[in-house]
């Protein structure tokens, strides 16, 4: 579905509206919700990348839908992943993702304290770390998030391991 024509509209950092009206959610990443720190930066970053691109395509070409009816895919702009660019800039974190390239991008962004990770030194634990996520103690989702619950005091360490911040208790970004 490579299409240099047709207007894509950025709704927020990880959600876009395709020219045919369908909504696209970047499947493997999560940007802060509008009104939260770094949400505007993520939205503007996605919009700037889109404006500079000569063409785009979805990866995969025929993506699945989520329970909201949105397409779940990555957006390739001139052949380059928007998801990777957002994570590398520190404007998105992984979302249930084991992709080695995205894991490397998140580790590099955390190490460089890029984007929202510049505030990591102000993130004080303890944090509850599950097989997929980073939570605040007492979060009701820790029991739903897989086996193996550990405590850690360093949010950066959990992010380096590819964990995603919980979207309910919002342990990160501050």
C-alpha cells in the first residue's frame, strides 16, 4: 500500500488517520497521551516526519485490527520506521514488543537520556516489574501482567530490559 499521495493526519504521536478515514495505531510503541508530558513533542515529531516524507506504506501491508477497530502496523516513511524513530528520539516506549531493533532503540534512548528519558533521574521507586511492564506498587494490573513480579528502584533498568510503563498507574514518564 505504498502511497506518495493522499493525506495522512497525525492525531497523536502513535495514532494517525489514513486518507480513506481508517485509523492507524503504531502497534509496537506507545507515546504519552495528549495532555501528558512529551505528548505534544511526540505528536509534532510524527507530523514533521510525515511532512518530510515523499511516500509511505504500512508494515505489514494488510495489518490486523485492535479492539477499537484501528489498524495495527508500523508506518514506513520513505522506507524508514516511524516507530523506531519515535523510540530512538525518546518520545515513545515499547508496547508489548520483542523486536530487537526497537529494543536497541529504547536502550540507546534510555542510555542517552533522550527525550522523556532525560527525566529518568527523577523517577524514584520502588517499581514493580512484571514480564512486560513497569508499575507503581499497588497497581491493580500487576496481577494481570504475566508471571514473575520483581521490585526495582531504577526505572531506567526496567526500560533497558524492554519493559513498558503501565498505562493505568503511569509510573513513567513523570
